[in-house]
C-alpha cells in the first residue's frame, strides 16, 4: 500500500462560512480529500476550518497544528492535533508534516509561512516539494522572489499560481504520480 500524501494548507483565520474565501477553501479540502490526500493546517478557524471540514466530510485524515494563542481550541474537523507553545515550532511542524503546500489568501502569518517554505527550499534545508498559491493574491510576490533568485544566481522555485480548485488538485496528483 502506498503511503498517503499530506498537503499542508496555509491561510487566514478570518473568513466565515458563506464567504467566498471560506467556500473556496472548503471545496479545496473536499476535492483534495476525494483525490486521496490527507490535510494538515493550523487547526483553528477560517480557511483552516474550511479545508479541514471539506476533507473531514469525505473521510480523510485531518491534522491541526495549534499553538498557545488567543485561548483558541482546534476546530471540530481536526482528527489529530499537535499543540505547541510558540509560533515558530508550530510553523516548523506545519512545514515538516507536508508533502506539498498550498498557500491561500492570508495576512502576515500566512506571509511568514510562505516565506519560510521558500527560504527553506532556497537554502536546501528541505527538499523541493510541490507548492500551489492563490494566484490573484500571491502572484506578484512569487514573481518578485523568483526575479531575486535569478539575480542571485539561484534556481527559480516552481510554484503553481492558481485560483482553480480542480487545477490545484490535478497539479498535486500529477506531481506525485511523476515523482514516485
């Protein structure tokens, strides 16, 4: 039996059910689950809850990586929780758990997580893994970072820029099929 791949998803804690951002994340979690991927995220609310809910509803494993902040508890769709006392240990666990990453819309926390992934890959501290980011939100930053890498003589980090659930799911399926 092949080991199931885990996709770590980063995003905002602010979207609520019914918001476009929440519903996109819910569909993404559901479709990734249907495609056989387990889900890891920050475990709290907003897009974290939405992706976990979608995945939970199709019966796949959901992992939440929480930390001591704001007296929050993991959302009800998390099957397995890892709890840390600080943000940086949490980020390290989110990154190390994922076989691939999706970065949805978010604020400074999501920016920190996306930057950490890029930097760890850039420095060779983790192996290259598939990355998909929400196109209309992260495309300018992704372009600038790859321009900077080219200027510094580093290899471009391949990132799928997409705001289409099916395209993102297909990207991960294809990546893991080609890289067995």
